[in-house]
């Protein structure tokens, strides 16, 4: 008998995986399941980026690199922050990791102690609370529903602050809600943070480039540069360049924090894949128009999904402002059809409408489902018709 550590047993297997496994099982049985569960672009990595990876292999760039990334890539990250975000960092303030996920994991391991509190606005990306728990800290969830556009207010954050609060996580554009915080909203949050100098700000800007509407991307440091000494910015190439499998993310922030994160990485995974680093270098320094092509497709699908979803009785959504997800309030459907919760609805849609969606419970927002529009317009059209037909049966 080898019982799990207390740390690990505190972590739940994600409900996303349950649906994914069930969808795979039904497909194996020959069922034609449309998956709207994907958390990654449906596009291929652009050719010039793939070529850089191939070149790296051929040139023998296949050995260990510096733990924190090759100097060229760190410089490219510095340049990217300057170019896209008007933020100044030195290479010593940058750590390249195996995905944005590892950047965040390193950060929590490096800074959190048992009992520390981390404020996480919900709906949230599935991994934040569990990664916080793996660092033996306590996730403090602050919820925003559809009426607040799925965005928490500065007042709610103020109310969640205690003397144990160590971090606030901001994720805009947001997975799963598609919400984008405006400069004004971030200013209000910044004024709360000024009253709590012990709190570190973590911004997860993974969807920075996937802007679908009229709210431009803003990092809190753009409106509150005085918070520079206590903000860590996390980003990566996964979503912007359709590079989820290459596993390259990066973080930038105060040097001592980045050094502590590097220490965690040096004793766990060491450098991220050398080949992927050269591909990411080309992604950041090469032509950027590949992003526009993807974003144009996401915009078209967003419009379609928004209109179509709101035609279905009991479903309500907002047009996503960013990322590639539609987050749907299904409380009306739950009430009219007698489903116990969003998990039961998602299971029923999978079994009987042959559409895989992710229950909102996975994101700390019961009563919702997330559908990804990282799939073709045709698939979206068919999937939403199947859902409507199933819910309107007899
Ligand atoms: N942050 C958010 C909000 C995400 O949705 C994801 C991926 O789904 C990540 C971070 C991690 O991305 P990666 O580890 O692929 O860089």
C-alpha cells in the first residue's frame, strides 16, 4: 500500500478529463461525437515555425540548454514585452518553461507556504486551484456570473483580502468565459492592491493575441506601473501560434522571484525542450500575420456561436471578447429539464446529442457549460443543432 501524499490527495481529477475519456470511449464504439471541448487552436503550427524546429534538429541543437532558456529566446521575450506590451524587462527577469502551465507551477512552488491564500476569480482556468493546493496553499474563489460579464469587481477582490492573502491571479482574456478586463476595471483593481502591499499579482496573458471584439488587451502594469515590483507576467506561444504541443511558456517579473522559480525548474524539469525553444524563437521574432488568420476565423465563429446559442431555450451567453470559448449560462435548461447540475447536462449531451462540452463546475462556475470554437464552423453548426434538437425532443 502506497497511500497518496496529503498534498496529492487534496487535488481532484479534473471533470474535463472525465468527459474527454467518455467521449473517447463513445468514439471507439463507433459513435460520431463532435467535440467542443478543445482547449487548443484547431490550426496547424505555421510553416515557418515548424521549419525552425526542423532546422534546430538538423543543426544538432538537441542538447541541454541553460535551465532558464537559450539567451536568444530570452532576448526575444524581452523584445516581445517591449514591442507588444510596452513593458521593460531584462533577460535576468525572464524564465522560459515547458508551457505557461509550468511557469505558474514554478511560481506557486517558489513563493507559497502552507496556509497562504491565493485569490482566484471564477470562472477560472481549471488548473489554478489545484496547482495552488499542490503548493499547500489555499485557493480563495471570488465568483462573477453572466450579469457582471463574468468579471469580478475591485470591491469583490477587496472583500476577499485577508492578512494571509499572498497572491491574486488575473487571467484576461479569460478561459473559460472569454471576458477581457478593460483598462478602467484594472485601474480599480490596482487601487485595491495598493492597500495590500503583501499581495503579488500574477497575470496570465496566454490569450493576449486572441482579441475578438472592441476591448483591447491591457496588462495591469499598463495602467498601474507602480505595481511592477510585485507583478509576475505569464505568457506563452501555445495559443497565439498554435503551438500547444511544443510546450513553451515564459514568465517575467522581479529578479528574485524569477530566480526562485528557476530554482524550482532546475530541480524538476531543467530546460524546456531545446528544439521547441528554437521554434518559439521564430514564433516571437518571425512574421506575426499568422495570428491574424486565426483570429479572423475565431471572430467569425464567435459571432455565429453567440447568435445560435441564444436561440436555444434556456441558454444565455455573451459574445466572447477574447480567447476561443463561449461560456453559456444553462440554469434555464437545468430548471426546465430537471437536470441535477451542469455535469449531468454535459453527460446527457454527450450520450444523447453526441456533442462533448465541458461542464462549468470544472471552472468553478456550476450552472454553465463551456464550448470551444476551436473547431470548424460546420462542426459548430451541426453540434448546436444537435443540442437544440435533443433539448426540444417530444
Ligand atoms: N493559462 C490559461 C488560461 C490556459 O487556458 C492555458 C491552457 O489551456 C494555460 C495557461 C497553459 O498553457 P500552456 O501550458 O500550453 O502554455
